[in-house]
């Protein structure tokens, strides 16, 4: 968990209380989580054909990355997003070739997706990113960590083609 280093209105340190989550899950059987995982995996596998993924294995580990906002209760002041709403951001790292989640990082709603990605680079991994990650300093850091990336360019990107290769 990152980004929970603020203080509340009275100056007390804020932290995400994991004990409530732990207490609730201690009463649940691991079989429930296995069941949910396999149900979700069936849904995902229906959406992607393995034939569509042929030829990608040469890229090494292929990870799609994106963040999503989730509403929080008003009492969750550490998750202040706007003056009228609290949100938490989940940053998902999804292993494309195995159709399995790789990791998830939680931040408050204003958590910077690029910073989270930078903190979780893995070498010999190709990251698939949306245009929100377009940051040449970030791309340079990825290459220094022996990671690659695929992203869509913004419409107003100024570039010069140095070399072309057949598909």
C-alpha cells in the first residue's frame, strides 16, 4: 500500500486499517476464494482467444497495466479524492499470456499511475499501457530497467520516423 502517509483533521497519522479486512476474511474458507478465482478466470478466458495471443510469447512476460477508481465511504478520510467524494485507486498488473492477475497496488484516489508503475518495473517484461502513461522520462526508466513498453501515442505527439520494419 502506498500513499497513505497523511494525517487527519486532528493531526493523527492516517493508515489503512487492515485488521477489519483480515477479521472478515479469517471467517471465510479458502475454498471461496478458489471458487471466485475460477469463476472469474472463465469469464476472462471467454473474452480472449488463445489464438489471438500466438506469437506473443517471444516478448517475454507481457503485462497490461491500468488503474481504476472505486468509491469509498465518507468516513474513509484517507481516501479523499475531491471535496465531495472519497475514492481508492487500484493499479492492476495483468499477465496477458497466462490470463492471470500479476499484482494489484492500492493508493488513495489521487495516486499517480505512472509513479506506481515506476516502483514496480520488472526486467524482461513488456508493459501494455494506455495513453495516460505517456511520459518519456518514465519510458527511459523502463528501458534502463530492461523493460519494454507498448502504448498508443496521443494525437498531438510530435515525432520523426527513423526506421520502419514490416509487420
